[in-house]
C-alpha cells in the first residue's frame, strides 16, 4: 500500500507528499531500531542484576571462609611458636590433654578458598561485558590473580607440610598410648616417645609448621582483603 501510494505521488510529481512519505518511512525504521535497542538494553540490565546477585553470594561465602581460615592459621602459628619455645625452655609433658591439643593444633594447614564460580563462568561465556562497572571488573581481576598466586604458593606449602608431618604424626600416635583413652604404654613406647620429643627433628618440624601456617595466614589475609574489595565494588 505504501509503495503504491508513493508511486502515485511520484506520477503526480507531488514532491511534498513524496518527501513526507520518506520521512514517515525513515521515522518508522528509526523508532523500530530504538525499540529493539531499548529491549536489548533492558534485557542486558536484567542479566547484569542477576550476575551481580550471584557475585555477591559467591564473595560473601569467600570472604567468610577466608576470615575463618585466617583465624585458624593464626592460632596454628601461635600454637607452634609457643610449643617451639616450650621445647627449648621446659620439658614437655606427653600424655596430657594440653600436649595432645597443641600437637594436633599445629599439624596441617588450610587450603585456599578458591575462585568465584560466577566469575569463571563469565570468563568462559564471554559475558564479562555485561558488568558495566570498571571498578568491579578491576576488583574481580585482582581477586582472581590473588587466588591464582595463592594456589601456586599452597602447592609448595603443602609439600612442606607433608615433609615435616611424619615425625609429628608418629609422636601423636605414641602420645595417644599415654592418654586416658589409650592402653597403658610399655617402657619401650615411653622411651621412644621421650627420644622423639627431645630430638632436633621434632623441634625443626614444630618450627616449620609454625612458619608454614604463618606464611599461609598472610596469603589468606591477602585473599580476604581482595574479597572485601570485590564486595565493596558490588555495593
């Protein structure tokens, strides 16, 4: 219909009507593009809000876990430091609850809190463009880099834990024989335990556990700070 009307206007050389028809056509096309763009923008904003909510949930958990790990590592490090000092100052008392608790408290170290699943998904799908905040994008990149470096450091720390945990676990097993829940230890077990807890290897292992957990605490503190930065950028 529009083309037929336009053809008649051209045949009648009604240039004003022809121009008006063109204006109407162009305006209609422009309005159509604007409506389409508006719908796409609205959909992207809705997607962004969903992404932001998922990121808030991820980083609330990460922040909480890193804070808990930091507290645990600080306690482990301080316990190892106190035990190391005690070894050098006064004889230890195996078979007591205090000894068993201290020994169990220094063996091992906390694992990294890990990456944000939502951020990993955004990278894989190419949908990081939906996150409009430059500050948030920067905070996410910095957090992910912190976690990547922490995981590399943890590989080394976990190897050191394995290398030094052997003698501690042996002593823990022997000490259990002296505890109230264990059977009465024979003289051989008592002599072996006494030799173990006065050895240089035991002192070195305790000292190393303290150092490992202190270093790991620093890594978790950095991750905790970066997680808080992401939460601040999320608003």
